[in-house]
C-alpha cells in the first residue's frame, strides 16, 4: 500500500508539471522524511527544477503545493525548508487498508526470470562461501516470486572441469582405486567429505613435483572427450557429490528446478552452434600472430571497439581468448553457448531426466544427452540473474559483450551479474572449529578459507554446529518439551540465524562469519527477529486469542474510526511509526529487486522488530482497561506480526513456537 501511494503521488506530480510547466519528468524522486511527524514522503524535485524554470526552489515548491489539488489517500502536501515538499497520508485510511491486507494490483513484467545460483564444483563438500551464494540466490528467487514473477532456479554443474579432474587424479594415481572401489565409496553418507580431504592432498602432490600436474591434463582431456573409463568415473564422482550438495542445501530449504551440466553442453555440441554464430557475427576472430597466435579471440569487455574489422586492430591486451591454440574451448566460450540457450537463441536443447525429489514433492531435473521424458520447459527466458562472486566479473561481462556483438542487445540488457564478496572466518570461529592459528592469524580481522589447502568450513559442519549451539539454549529454556520438539526448534533458530547472517551484509561486504554473533538473541540477528514474532504470538496466546484468526478479521475488532482516532496527533507518532513500517513490505521488496540487494530486507526486518520490542515494553496490552484502546493495540501487534512473518519467509526463515 505504501508503494501504491508513492506511485499515485508521483503520477499527480508528473501530471501537474506537464500541465503547468509543459515539462516531462519520467522519474520523480520521492524520499522518506527522517521522522514520521514530518510526513510519509518528501519530494526534493523543486531543487532540480530551479535551473530549468529559473525560479527559486521554494517558489516552485509553493506553486506545486498550491496547484496540485487533492490526491486520493493524502491529507495534504506541505512546504518545508528551502524547497522540500512533505506529503502526509490519511493515516486512518492507510491503516485500515493495511489491517484489511489490501493489495492494490501492480504491474508485473511479462516473461520468465532465470536465477542461477550455487554452481558448486562437484568435487568436494560445499563450504561456507557456497552458502552465501545459495542463500543470496534463494532469497532473490523468493523476492521475485513475492513480486509476482515466474522464476526458474538453475544450478550449473561444471562436471568436466579441472576441479573434478583433480579428485579423479587423487583416486586413480594417489589411492590407486578401481572403478568398483570408487563406486562403493560414493555410497558413503558423506562421500563429499572424503573428496574434500583427497582434493587437498592432490593439490599438495602437484606442488611436490611439477611433472605431476601433467596427469591432470591427461585426465581433463579424457573427461571432455567422454565415452571412456575416466569419463565414467568422473560421472560417478560428480553425481554422488552433487547429490550431497542438494541434500546440504535442502537443510536450508533451498531448492532447484534444473541442473544443466557442462558435459551435455559439450556432448550436445552447444559450443559448436555458438562457435558458428560467433564467427559468422564477427564477434570472434582468429589471431595469426603474437602471444595469442592460433587462438580464437574476441574483444575484451570494457575495451574500445576497433575502427576496422581486422583482428590485428585489437591489441593483445584487449583480447579475450575463447578457443585456445590447441583447439580446446575455455570456460567463457562454454558459458556463452549456455547463455544463448538460456535466452532461447541457440536452436538446441538438453535432454532431461528427474534427478532429485524434495520432501515437499518438488522434482529437480538434470540434463542428459538423450531423454524423451515429458518435462517442464526450461530456458527461453526474458531475464537472467547469475549469482556469482565478484572474481567472475570479467567472465560475466565477456558473455554480455558476446550477446551484444551478436545483435542481442535486449537480452544483454536483461542479463545481470548478481555479484558478491567472499566469506571468511573470524579468528574466534576458526579456533572453535579446531584450526591452529598463529599469533599473526589471531590478530587479523578475518581468516580466509582455501579449499585447495583443505582450510575452510564445510557447510554441513557449520549447520550442525549452529544447531548444537542453539539446542543447548533451547534445552535450558524449555526442558518440558520433548527432545524431538527441542531439536526442531533449535534447527529453526540455527538455520534462521545462518540465513539472516548471510543476508544482513551488503553484497559488496566481505563477511567474517562468527557463531556467537550469528546466534545472538540480541542485535541484528535472525533469532532477534524470530523472538519478536514469538513475543507477538504469546500476547494472543495469553489473551486466549488465535493471532491468525484475529489478523484475518481485524475490521471486526477495530473500526476505521478507531484507527483514525488512535493514530491521530503527535502522541500517536510512536504507534504510527510501527504501522507505517509494517506497510512497507512491498516497497522494500521492490527496492531489493531493483538493486539486487537483499540486505535492505534484512535491515527492514531488524528495524521493524526493534520498533515492536520498544512498543512491547512500553504498553501492557492485555492489562489495558480501555477496551477500544486494547483492541487497537492488539491490531497493531497482529499487523506487525503478519508483516514480520512475511518478510522472514521471503528470507527463507521460519519462526519456532517458542524460544
């Protein structure tokens, strides 16, 4: 409702400018005043118009305020300062709409959105950094779906890459295991942990003798070629590890729709089709000299376009190698082919088969080289969001540049690299996990992890540790509950803490993970927000009321007149601040989508929980003698609780019955 009123105000201002000054202003900037007593919206446009209209900002603001006329849902517009316009809504009317859970129809963009996230190399257990990727991606999917978009969730599996090759080297050359022995190991509950340790050992083996790394290239070539014993072993290992990854993410309620694999991109000749397009479109050219001699290259993203079409006009520094001189295609080339498929521009498709069924019955599909099975339609989307860390910026920009070069400007404009920074550990967290730290390490603000060195936090270990810590707290607070109930509650608290911790930081921030900080019941944490909802629920429980029933029928308990009266005047600003914050769910979600920044939602949840907790401590609701005031206070609790639950659900966080 808050977003709806903002758009209505912007349209009235736009119409006034057109009518009065013959000005077209497509974008009207609307801000939020620092305090609710100043109004609900603030417009600084008079300052921007001063030069165009050759008038002082305050004079322009006066003309707008006096001439705009009534705006439905608004009490009035006021002049403020040197040219600001503050807009005040009709509090009772907005509150009544919020209480009734009115949702004005909003325009929803057409076309399906594809969100690709996680994309963990299937060579070892998932780690804490992968959790940030998956939680960001899953939350963005939930944001889009809340906004009414149709979304496909894909998890790209690089099952033919060098990381998988390294694990195969470990099994075949370090451990001398046969195919049958490896197959038996893949049935172990945590086969991905076995591969984690083996991967680190292989990295050390390479360092011992440079000749050892030649084995990697042989294995990698065999995997890419396919139809041989090494390729079969690669499929065994990567499939078993992939299944473990899905099980890990399922613990956090993270699901996927489709798992496209690099092996199919190779064997179904996606790259061949893309290669032809890129050559015919003049995007790729063959280099005849210099360090890139014998390679197929394209202009590096961000460099200026040459005046001629001759390849030699692009300097070596401006070239991005797509196909190496030995004929092998690099990662970016395969990614270009994959994204042409995503947009429905390749003229080819995968085979499909069901791979994993979630507890709720949802099926996750995987790519195959053959498959006549009836399946959902994947690909051919309108927008793409790729959740990949900042180190992949150049590769992502190269794909976008290739799309533009082929003439697919619209698709390039709807391709977003959802980038984020790494996850590290605080020294305290690293020590708690059993890592030996030097004095220098202990003095650092964070400790970087390294899969090749075997230093890091496995995702399942992190989740297990959080659940165990949360259960100790739940056990001490609620001994009357069964062990199964306490475990369920501890799991909700732990996963909520983890998800909130990963979302509270802006994407560009390096996260230093810490158990104590994440699990705290105070401050900007998941448990703090969950506890606010539990408190709200307890008010209704103690009053013998069902909070959901009360919330569905607030109008029966609180009349519009009561809302207007209770929210009028300066003394009601405290209440109004809580109602106004509750009205901003859709507004905040739109902001998160527009900026690809879920941290705004985490901040909003924390602020709403803070406001509620202040309200909770100031007002003994159930002891209120005035029945009308009591019903208003209960309505306030019901609305805040509903919106907190909604926002937390979009963050993938559930709320336990007790804490």
